[in-house]
């Protein structure tokens, strides 16, 4: 009888086999989670690099846009000034022609 009991105790009980399987499954799951976390970390690092590059590009485009806006503003201002100058010269020329037609001379208006 003692021999029979010793033999039965030496055999692995089913509960121990179940626990070993459970531990193995948990180890596999932990390894998968660790790999997923590593992938997420790598993706986060890549995203950070991409956002930094995008920030630099946006800053560069903003600077270019602001420069173009200033140049266009200067050109428009110069064109308006030139147009005003031409308009003043035309009015002066018209007034001079009117005086010439009527035989008047106005020394107060200088020649351009």
C-alpha cells in the first residue's frame, strides 16, 4: 500500500500541469505586451521626429509667406505712389495747357 501511495505521489498531479500551462500562457502574453509596448515607444519616437520636422517646415513656410507679403506690400505701395505722382503731373500738365490756351502765365506753379 505504501508503494502504491508513493507511486501516486510521484506522478504529476493534474493541477500542477494546469498551473504550468497557465504560467506559460501568462509568460507568452507578457512577452507580447512587452513587444507591443516597445513598438508603441518606437512609433512615438518616430512621431516626435516627424512633428519636429513638420514644425521646422511650417516655420520656414511662415517666414517665406511673411517675406512675400512684405515685398508685395512694398511693391503695391510703390505702384500707388507712382500712380499718384503721374496723376499730379497730368493735372499740372492740364492746368498748364489750360493757361496756355487762355494766354495766361502763372509763375506760382513750377515746371516739373
